[in-house]
C-alpha cells in the first residue's frame, strides 16, 4: 500500500489538476500563442497552469522539487536531489489546443527517488481525469481501467507520433501493414490511452520526459509495459530542457513483443 506521504501527494495532485480544468476549457481554441526557440508552441494558458499547479503543490510540500516544461529556466541540467519531485507538462498537445483540436491534456507526474510513481492526466477531449500508479490502481474517471490484452491483429490500434528524424518514417509503413495507426498530436494521450485500454499500443520517437512521465505509472498500474529503445530516462537523475528525444514503445507484454517484431528490434 502507498505510504501516507504518497497518499497525501496523490490526493493533492488530483485536486491541483482539476482546479485548472475550467481555465483549460474556457480558453480552448482562443488562447494566443507564440513559438519558442526550440520550435514548440506555447500559450499564456500553459504558463498560468504551470504557475498555479506548482504554486499550490509547493505550498503543501516545500521540501519537494518541481520541474515544468514552461517554468524551468535553467541553461544547464538540474539534478534531481529530493526524495519527491514533480514533472509537469501544463498542456501536452499545445498545437492542438491553440487551433481548437481537442486532443490535449494536463500531465502531472509524482516522482520518488527518480522513478515516476503516480500520474494525473486530464483529457480535455473526453473531460476525464486519468490517474493512478503501482499500488494505487488505475482509474479513467470513476472507472477502474487496464491495458487491452487482445491478441495483435489487423484491427489493432497503435498510437504513432510522426517522427522528427525522418529515418524512422518507414516505421509507419511497417505498422500500417500489420495494424491501424492513430496520431492524435498528444504523446501524453497516446501513452495514457494505452494504459486505460483505448489504444492497444503506441510507438513514439519524439517525446521528452515531461511528455510521458505521468503516463508511465498509469501503464504500469494497468498491467502494461514501457520499453525504451533509447537509453531509459528513468530513474530521472536530472531535468534537462535540452535532453534528447526518447524512442519507446508500450502496451501489454504481448503487444510489446509484437511491436518489437514490427520494428525489427
């Protein structure tokens, strides 16, 4: 069973994310945006959600460390030194959010000794809070959820994020030959949808740790696996906005074996 410290933080995490959903919906498709130097889009809503969630949790747990894609302003990697730390992506899928496409999410991970142990993800499209982790269970709203365990086949649905490195573009063709692809524009939702049984699996070449930190414990709690094909970013030793892109696949154990086979890994 989770400790009282973990339970207190998990409850506070859910409340902190839910407190931002009214703002998220109110500014959906309306928020002005601009492009950052790394080529990603940001809005004032990203900044507001970051400040509100970090401020609320910091007041409750001042000894913890807090890392956000939008609030962390450090030219060098920041070492993870506290027992508990938090990794926040205030809006994963900001491109979608700014353009009025509903597949986007608030993603908040609780990390213990560098390992993501609990995740809270608010799915704007379905107005659903997905949350959980090993020992906590997994919930999609009020529903207890698990990964899909159906045998891989032609109707299998795989989340696939168009790769930044076009050398991986052929992976899409290999997946399509064996199954079906869904590309939602939110890496967080691809992995979270695997956890709660909406997608059978996912393959992604483009993510950084804040995109998937909250969804990793969801998948694990739902009986699935996350396999890193580049060096594993967890346990998290440092938070680096300039980190390299992560290549991973996820699904049930059988689905992971199937995806390795498709990729020729």
